[in-house]
C-alpha cells in the first residue's frame, strides 16, 4: 500500500486508519525503553511525544492524499 497515494476505490486501503492507535502495551514498552526516571511527569512526557509523532504522521498522510480525498468526496456527492 502506498501511503502517499491511497486508492480510495480499494476497500482495504479506504478502511485503513489515518492515525495509528496507541495502546497501553505500546506506551508501557516505550516507557520501559526510553524513560530513565519513571514518574507521572516523565510518563506523560513520553505519552505526549508518542502522540505528537502519530499526529505528524497522520498529517503527512492527509497532505499526501488530500486531492484523492477531495476527488472521492466530490464524486460521492455527485453520485448520491
């Protein structure tokens, strides 16, 4: 799948998440690997860092596919 050119006619590609989920398991792994002094403040800092990475990635995917999304939305509206 080309994340820079999503085929919105393909049901599999159309159903993919724009933003990656962040599970408790993932955040716990990130904390254990990346946080030296584990406390409420450092845990929140790791969470915020992970969240910002996911937001940036989602923005990049949206920007790369913006014209595809606009075209598909217009086609859907015109066919409906």
